[in-house]
C-alpha cells in the first residue's frame, strides 16, 4: 500500500511521538521504515519502495513473507480453540513436540516459551535445578563465549558476550563466565585452523578447572556465532567442547535460535557436528516469526531428575503465552512448508551460489574475509588487508546505506564488542528464488565496486 504524502507524514509523526524503537539511538526526527506489505523475500514500505530483505527480518523469516497457509493455520486454530495454558495441554502443542523430536532424532522434553531469551532463561533454570537435584548443588555457573548473543533479559544478557549490549545495565545475573570464541580469520599467523580451534576449546576446559569444575553447570553456545559476526568454528572445536563437558559433568546447551530450522543447510546447526546437546533452545525460524514461539528441548534423562517427591522439586516456571495454540499450529505448518519445499537443502545450495557469486569481492581492498554456513554469511570489512584493522563504522555504514538505496537490506553485527562491529551480515529467506539471489549478488558487487577506494 502506498500512502499519500500527507498520510505518510502523519504516520511518521505519530511514530516519532509514541514508539520507542529497539536498538535505536535517540533521535526525535528519525524516520523509521514503515513496512506495509511483504511477499516472498520482498518488503514494501509506506512510500511504495520495495526492498529485498537480505536479513529475513531479524534473521527469522525463513520461509519468506506472505504465506497464506500460515495465516490460515493461525486463523483455523484461533477459531477452534484460542488458548490453554501449558500447565495443561492442547493438540497443536502435542503434535509439534512430537514433530520436533522427529527432527532432533532423539527424545527431548519440549518446554514452550515466547522468545529466544525466554528459552535460554528456561535452559539456565533447568540446568541449575537439575544439578541440585542430582546432588551437585554447587554447580551454578555458566560458560559462554565473548561476541555471542543469547538474549536481552538479565540472565540471557549475562550469558551474552557483547559488552556494548550490557554496558549500563549491569550488574546482571551472577554466575556467567566468558571465553574467547574461535575467530578463524584472526587466528595467530602460522597456526593451523585445527590447532587454533583445539586451543580455543582447551580454554573452556581451563576455565572449568580454574573455576572449580564442581561449580560449573553448563556451557552455552550457538553452533555458529551469528549476530556476533558469523564466526564459524572448525568441527574439532565443537566436538572437543562436547567431550570436555562430558568429562567434567557439565551440560552442553546449544542455542539454535538462529541456526535452527534449515538456516545453515542442516535441520539444526549442531547437526554439522558429531555432538548430542543436553539442552537445545530454538525460536525465530520455528514459526518463521509469523507468531512468537520458542522451545527449550531438554534431554529425557535430565527431565527424569525432576521425578522427585521432595517439596519444590518440580520445575516451577510458567509463562502465560508460551505454547500458544495458534503459534504451535503455525510452527507445524511452517515445518511442513520447509519439508515440502526442501528449504534446508535450498539453504545449502543458495549459500554456495552466494559464495560463488561474491567470489570477486575477495580481492576488494576493504574485504578481509567472506564466510558462510548455508544461507548465513558474514563479510568482514577491514581498513587494511594485511594488518586486518577493522573497517570504520562509517565505511561499513556506507555499504549498508548504499545497498538499501539500491533496494537491498543487509545487516551487520551492531553494538557487539568495541572495535569489531565491522562484519556485514546476510541472512535472506531460505525460500529466495534464483532471481532474488542474482539481485543480492548484483547489488552487493555494484555497491562494493562504487566503494572501492
Ligand atoms: C542466538 C540467539 N539467541 C537468543 C536470542 C534471543 O531471542 P529473542 O530476541 O527472541 O529473545 C537471539 C536473538 O537475536 C539470538 O540471535
């Protein structure tokens, strides 16, 4: 819908007067993009401008926009039975839990919440209580990685390793420790990727031992650090971390909030590695963000430790909206679409094509590294290819603005850690067509060419 100039101005003014926007600097004159329509990989703003959404919203609209089947699934369910709390049950929740276990190839207990942050909070509470009920009540600490994002609530933010997002909100929940993640592009010269990744994994073991292993509840990590700069580990890292966790009685929580549901070219990101997480959290792609829903999948044997008749031994956590019937119905339909259209495989194919299409950027003076796993890509911009000095905010911002001026929305790892907000991000819908992909490649190449000196 294109609005008249007057209506458009009035909308902007109302927005400026009433809405406090997420992650935005104070600017009373800021004109947000007001999206009025979206179909496939494309969104249209209130002035009628069309953009290819190269970020799938916030890394979430995996099956693309405007799927009538998803709207219908929500409508049908809301008419039939709109609400029941998850202290009881309903049909879509039961079907979805069964489906998720089929996708996970194992038996997990499915706990429903609303957001990725919620799902991680549940994981932390389950882990602490599990250890207590297992006779290891000192295990309360969590280890996560610098540069990773795990959510905005005080516990999930404590797990987050991005100091800029924590600054001025501290002190956060206590008991969260951080180690450096593998950043293969910036590994010490002369060290092989494998050696370097094993060393990074060893730092987790060191942390566990130095902190007294009997105080460590769990390690939490994304299979690929996505929002923190698309940092892709070598498989030896992830597999070593699992082995270390097993050896020290530490649980492994895998945050699949972005990596899940086909994004990396596998059903779940951790399926690239030979690991078996104890707890898996998911959100975003679960419903392709058509409705809010998240899941904390907990291994059956952990759940069994709650089979205890002592007072307060049950998991005393509730949220009103988690497992909403319409959201579960949408998730089921969303997964059906993914399977029918083979979108996980499509993610792998599109990722390769994107990589090939952007190959010539490797020699661009301000491109240090291009990396992807499936259809999530990071382009690390530098001032100098030899020193790897991170590109300035202005240089990175100019590429993003020029892409937008050419009809392509791309992202970056904004507000993460000082000095390293220099990585462009691409995470388009997995349903993108070949023409969409050609468009993305052509605009990025054009914009980099115009910003070559
Ligand atoms: C890896 C990861 N975990 C957790 C979250 C938090 O999810 P939500 O914004 O739904 O709370 C995010 C959000 O971007 C995320 O990227």
